[in-house]
C-alpha cells in the first residue's frame, strides 16, 4: 500500500487508521513523503507506516515511484492521502487480481464526500457518477485508489515523473498499459471517501491546467481518447454543443440570432447530461442540481479551452523519465 503525501498530516490522521484496520495479512504500508513541511512523516510513523522520504519536492508521480521502489509485494496499491477507505475497499480492489489476465484495477470515489460545499460536492459526485457508469474494461488508470502488478509497473518504468503536479500521470500510465496489451478493470464497488475541499478557483485550475492541457498534449502525441469514463459519445456531443454555444455567444455582436442559437446549444448539452443532473438532484436536491448544471457547463468550457491551449503550446516530453531510485 503506497500513499504519496506532501503537507497532508491532517488528512493522514483521518485516512491512515481505517486503512491500517483493513490491511490484508502480510501487507506493507509505505508513506512516500515528498519533502513535506508539516508533520506528515511523523504522523505516518506514529501510525506504524514505513516512511520513504525525499529532501526536495518532486511531485506525486515521483513520490509514488519511490514508494514502489521500496515495496516488496507483488501487487502495488496506490491510495491518495486524502481518501478514506471503506472496510471492503481493499478486498474488492485486490479481488480483481484473482483473474490472472488482469494487470491493473481501480475504484471510485463514493457519493458521500466529507466536504459539502457545492463545488466539492459537484466535483466528487461527477467523479462518482462517471466511474459508476463505466464498470468493466478500462483504457486508463486512476491512482487515487488503484492497484497494479508490480512486475508490470516496473517494466513500464512507473509513473512519468515529467508530471510535477497532481495531474494525469495515472492516465498516461493507463495509456501505456493499454498499448502493451494489458487489461485494466474499473471496479465501481471499490470505493473511497474523498476528504478534499475544493474551491471554484482550485477546481477550474485543476480542470484546465492539470487535466485538459496535459491531455491535449497526449492527444498531440497520437495517444487518442478513451471511449469510456467522461469520453463517451454523449460526453463528446455535449462538449461539442458547449463549444457551439460559446461560439454563438461570442459572435452575437455580428450575427443577430447567434446568441439564441448559443443558448439553445447549451440547453441541448445539459439535456445530454440529464442523467447526471438527475443524480445530483437525487443526492442533494433541486437547488444543487441547478447549480450543478452551471458547473457542468463551466467544466466543459474549461476543458475545451484547456485542449486548445494544450494543442497550441509546448509541454514536457512524456513517458521518458525513469522512476526515482
């Protein structure tokens, strides 16, 4: 069990006890401390974890690699420091490996995040909804609650350390798994509770700079888009409609009916998201569902702008950096 951490002692106090209580017999717990300025390492040691420390911050991808290098087990389980496992999370996750053809597996956030602000609730429910509808074979990977056979992980060179921030380093690893013909399974019932509090700014920055922009650079390298998770045909159609809606509003000064067509395109995009918005209403009521509709449009707009920026600007060369030693 490998938990990368940087300045997250408060999270570890709440996430390590349930994790330790559900550890399978013989499992080792490694906390990979990425030059924390707080008491993360001390908290981890207090709870009995083995701590692998690094003097300078290198990002979660490199921190996970250092933890993997220190691990002895045949299966590596990666868990974010801000997720709390359920009593059955690890059993469900590791159960996938009873099938020898499965090389990696990952789970989902649950529908009861600890942070209850509308931004945090929307962010977590969107992740939960997408993962719940996408069970089965996957062409990507998620390191928030994911596992992989150690031999395959090391043969692939681990996570790409060119990602210095929490980004899509796990997605990129999933691409390489798929390219080598390995099978990854998404397990919707292997759930964790997310403790992180999101603000509007941190959420939009993450969607734009840490997801859409680097994902565009993967596309530019010819990696392609998956067909599951939030890239289904309906999702692509909704994003196209949002793009048309933005174009309509932006050209309103020159084309008289353009704003109306833009609003209509937004409405159609939300109609394609009706199942998700209905799920939001079921979980938190009509006012939240209305807010979620606006946030869903913002999510797609941030993603579209990020894709354009990612295609137009250079980025780090990926899948080229060996894991830390």
